[in-house]
C-alpha cells in the first residue's frame, strides 16, 4: 500500500477524531488512571529496589556476616570483624557501628543529633567522593587519637550555611573537641539518617562479642560473590575452631549484595503495591478494550460499506490504528500527570517516615516516562487488536446480520462480558485487600498497649560523660525541676521509652540458663507515670540507690517465660565481664504488667527494670554510648503546650544540654501504626480506582446491551411484562457478571494470602467482616452501574417493537 495513502488515511482519521474528541478523551482518561497508578507504583519500586546505589560500581558492594535469610547477611561483632581481616576476594572492607545521639556545640545553639561511628575503610569501600575535605585517616581511626568528625551535607548546610571554611573548625561533640575533616556529598545514602560520622577507633584486640557492626566490602576484580563467600566462611570457621567460639562455629558467614540487604525488609511490600497498581492498569485496559469494541460497533455500518466497495483490509483498520495512537498519547500525557500527583503524595506521606533508608525522594525520570509510554502503547494496542478483529473485512457481513447497527454482535458481546467479569474480579480482590487492611488497623487501635500514652510528653537528652559524670545526680535534679512545672503531675525517666526502642542484655537465670532480655534502667515514678500496673511485690523506690542491695522488677512476660514458681526473691545475674563490666546480681522484688514495647503489632517482650541509681558505673558508661535519658511527663491538658516550659527547665539545670524528640508519647504510638495506615490508604486508593473503572466498564456494556435489546424489551412489555420485570432482567444480567467477578476475585486474594498475612494483625483473607464489606461494596457498585440501563429498559414503550418492525 502506498505510504502517502496510509498517511492520508491516518491524517483524515486524526482530524475526524479531534473534531469530535469525546471518545479519545474518555478512552485516554480511562487509560491515564491505570497508567498513572502503575507508574507511581513502579516509581516507588524502582527508587527503593531497582535503582543502583549512588556509589561507583554498586554491583560489587557486599555486606558480610552470618547469613540468616536468602541473600541477606546479619551484623558482626568486633571480635569477628578483626579476625575476618581482608580476604583475597575483597578489594576493601569497612564497618559502621550502631548509631547514637550526641550533643553538639560550637555551631550556634547546642543540638542533639544522630551520629554513627565508622572506620577508615567504610567510606573508602563505598567509594564516596567527599564534597569537602577528606575521609578519616588510619591514625584518626585508632584508639586515643585526636577526635575528628565528618559532617553530613544537610548538617553542614543547616549549621554552617554551606561555608567552605568549616574544614578545620572545632565542634564540641559530647564535651570533646572534634576537628571537622570532611563534608559528605548530597548523594551519600545509608539506611540510618545521621548528621555526623565519628571514627570507630576499634581497639586492636577487642573482646566485645556484641553483634553491632555492619560490615561491608567491595569485591576484588574477577572475584565472584560465591568465591568471596567461600573465603569468608573458611576464614571464620578456622577462627571459630581455634577459639572455641560456638556462635561463630554454628553460623554460616557469607557475602551478599549490599542492595539486597538494604531493601530486604521492603521487598514483598513494594511488589505488592506495584502489583495492585498493575491491576488498576489491567482494569483500565479492559475498559479501553470495551470502549474500542463499542466504537467498532458504532462504526460497523461505514466499515461494512467500505468493505463492500472493495476497500483493502489495511485501509479498514487504519482508522482504528489512528484513534489508538491518539488514545495512547492522551493516556501517556494525562497518566504522567496522575503519576506526578501520586509521587508527590508518596513523598509527603511516605518518605518523611524514613522507612526506605537509602531513598529520600521519588521523582519523574526518563525511565518512568518510557515505562508509561510502553504501558500505554501495550494496553492501547491490545485494545486496538480487538477493535480491528471486530471490523475486519471478512467479518463484516456476519456482523451486519448478527449485530447490525443496534449494538455488539454475539461474539463481541460475549467478549465484553468476559472483560467485565475480569475487571470485577480484579476490583473485588483489591477491595478485599483494602477491607482487610482497614480491619487490621481497627484491631490495632484497640490493642491494650499495657500503658497509657495520653497526656504524656516525652523528650531525650544525652549528657556528655565529661560534662555530666554523675548521671544519677543530674537526672534527680532534672526530675525535681520538671515536677515543679505547673500542670505536671508526674515525671520519670527510662533508658528506653515505649514503642520502637529496645536494648537487650544477656541475663543469667537462677537455673543457670543464659537468655537475652530487654533491660531498662528507670526512675522510681516510671510505672505510675505510664500507668503500668504493679501486679505483685513492690516497685522501684527512692531507697533503691547505690550501697543498698541491688533489686529488679520484671514484667509478667519475663516471669511467665523464664522464672518458675514464685518469681519474687529469685536472683538474676548480668555477666558482661568480657567487655570489662563486673558481674552484677540483683533480686526480683516485683512484677509489673506487660507493655507492647515495639508497637501493638508485636507481642509484649520480657523486660527487666532496674533502678538507675543502682546501675554499676562501668555498665552505665557502656550504656551511655547507645541510649540517651528519656524523660516522661504526665501532664494536664495538651502535652504540646508544655514544650517551652520543659525546654526552659532543662536549660536552667543544664544550659549546655540539647533536647531531642520532644513530642507527645501518642505521636510515637501513631508512628507505630503508620505502616499499616499507609497500606490501608494505598490499598483504598487503588481499590477505589479499580472499582470506579470496573463500574464504568460494566455500565458501558450494560448500556449498549440494553440498547441492542430495546425491541426485545418492547415485545416483553407487549406480552405483559411489568417495568419492574424489565428492570430486574437487566439488573440480574449485570449482577451475575459481578458475582462471577467476585468469586474469581476472592480466589485471587486467597492465592496471595501468604504475602498479605505478614501485614495483617490477627486476620486472614477469609475474615468475615472484610468479606461482607467486599460483597456489599461490589454489589452496590454493580447495582449503581446497572441502574441507569435498567431504568431505561423499564421505560421501554409498548410501541417500540411495532415501530422497529415497521422500520
């Protein structure tokens, strides 16, 4: 066929479509909703999982440690790290220690920020190019060296205005002068958001067995991941056998890709979100296909005339191709607008929670535009194939006989109904998922946390040991001053506040068994301040101070799991002699109620509470490296109204002490529910889109089918059928399709129940309330979609059969 003829046909079709753009806009908008949802879901997936890490040759970066899941490595202890050295398969290795809060002075008002100790090999292994200055030197990373500090790019801008003169300046970090030697680039990403990097300064022959080091490495050229893992395992097993380290002997050490470790906790969640967004695209594709079929039915007569006049097969389908291209372009343009709106919402609602540590922003890029274009063209092309099948020249006579100008042919009508059932199935599965998340969130909000977060204000301080060596005296003075604030009922402190805060220590039971349990040092008023009930014995009192017999209060979960018989009077032991802390024995004097320390989703852990004034100095010195002092104030009225008074009180007692996390305790509780709330919102938005698109698809098919059966309804009315009978006939037909989709949708939800179960609290996919909600929503949507066509059928006049017969 002559190219000029093809172009002329396309141009004429485009001009005709643009003169009456209703169909193109309707189909394009339908496609845009699916494309936009899918692109936004893919943007999240790409940014967190698929986008390369912002380091040179990121595929060769690995994490090293005991393998505890497929493709994931755990943390290592300083002992293990030092015996690992640098195997031949690794070009370099580095380590980062668990983050901690520090006080910083010398850059304006004192601030409390997050810092992370790293060794000299950490930034070098990542391949970070500094924005200013340099990495730590080997001498700065050795014990007792002059302290140095590296600033994050954000901290540099906030505190120093981006001045290049910051290099060489001195910051007081926890009361010690630290020379600023470098500034990180904006591209630096690590799961923990930190403001400062400090030298790790690991002792040459450390005896610390705590697994608190994240060890990374860069594969040497021509070394595979498997070969490096084998070298690491051999080296660590040789150490374990020589030293008798049973933990190391039982572990399987391996190198796994760093990217897999960073996104391990999000994989199934992200794929589920993307799959749900893909379902919206499929539903939109079904709608566009139905619109194409209806368009073909409307143009069946002109197409048949052209075929009868000898038009070539390609010329018959060129109008369909032309409109398909317009629909695809409209779908891409509008879909990108929908995607940008979705990404803006994700950035505002998701990213600020810091759930995806290496991702700070989701934005549009060329890959996403290409993805949108491919998705739109693929869906539109499949829909166009159905339309071209409908108008093919060989089928024109049969279409005129079976369908004529009154609507879809029998075969096309069946295909439309199949598409509607498929759309209803996908919509039903998404509605069920949204209902499950909503019910799960409802159940979580009703969980008894074991403490009362209402009217409680919290904040944290990290007193530098050099400035505040007597921590118990400082805490007593602060508590006394805080209680003097008008409206403050009680004030207490703890090492770890409720919700998402933990600290485990090895505890030796009376039976001789060693366990790992949650350890808290607290002030006497903590249980009363948080409303934690005392079940047996006595709590912690003001008389429990240094020089008196060491005591402990345990949670009911600790008593149930670890202490047989009467827990009161039993002796517990902490043995941390390997890190220079004397063995400590303490007597259980009370049992308090359980609290859900890690949020309502998690069971209550076993906790040991000890008086802050009885914590040995050596142990307190270790604990201060990891945990700040967390104060709890029970107040009258809104906790937020006490913030300025609290800041003034702390400044009065300790002028150089900065506060962090000054917020109501209820905010932390809400943050613990945020992932489930976000999943519910995402699922609800996706389900609403899917339900709306499926309803529009059902309405379109039923409207055309009703118009095609107009003469039939007239005959029925003439034979005595009431308007109610005619209306129920249409409703029955539509709702049967909805019921078929509902059954298939429940089957789809059941098939993915394994993935859903990890994000549901106390529910399964057959939750009765969620099932009833899904059935009700689908039935209501189906009824509304069929209602207008059913009412038109009910109003069919008796004379229509005579008129159409005469015509």
